[in-house]
C-alpha cells in the first residue's frame, strides 16, 4: 500500500476521487430547453397560423396548450434537478485501503491511484479516474 505522504502527494496531483457533477442548470435554461423541441415548434406554428387566418380563439387555445406542455416539463425537470442535488448531499461513502502498512477506513474521495482497496461482497465502488488492478491468486481464484 501507499504511505500517507505518498497518498497526500497523489491527492494533490490528481485531485479528489469525485465525479464531476457540473453546475446546476439555471431555471431559465431549463425553460428554454423545454421550449426547444419539435412539439413546441409545431404548436407555435399552429398558433401563428391560427392567428394569421383570423381564428384568435383557436390560436389562444394552442398557445395555452403549448404553455401547459412547456411548464409541465419545466417543473418536472426542475424538481428532478433539486432531488438529485439533495441526494448528492446525503451520500457519504467510505473505502477501506491499505495505508502505512495497516487497514484504514477513509472518505472515498480521498482514494488515490495506487491505493489498495479492500472490497466485500455486495460492496459498491465508484469509478475512479484511472484503471485499477487487482491481484488474483490462481490457486483460489480470489483476490
């Protein structure tokens, strides 16, 4: 395994073991995203055509249908974004690694390339930035 100093150097070099979540999308961009699709374009074209032909009531009805469709998608996507953010704040993951010759439990974001990880059955592991390697004993077919 690595020493604490080696792990600190690699953490400084490679950064924490986190997935890049990106920045939250602004509500305005979510609204535009829901407006920018084929159904919205067709409804908008139908509304414009209705107004052009002098059928204002039908044009208003189509605009209302367009707004309902866009706002439904907008609020659904906004709620989903907030749910994901809430779940990400609730997740706390640890990993068992060999450091300084002993088994230690550390925050998963402190795992660095070269760490020897100890996994149990049904253990979930997050992907890391690079490939990991496990030594398997040919006699027992176990790590």
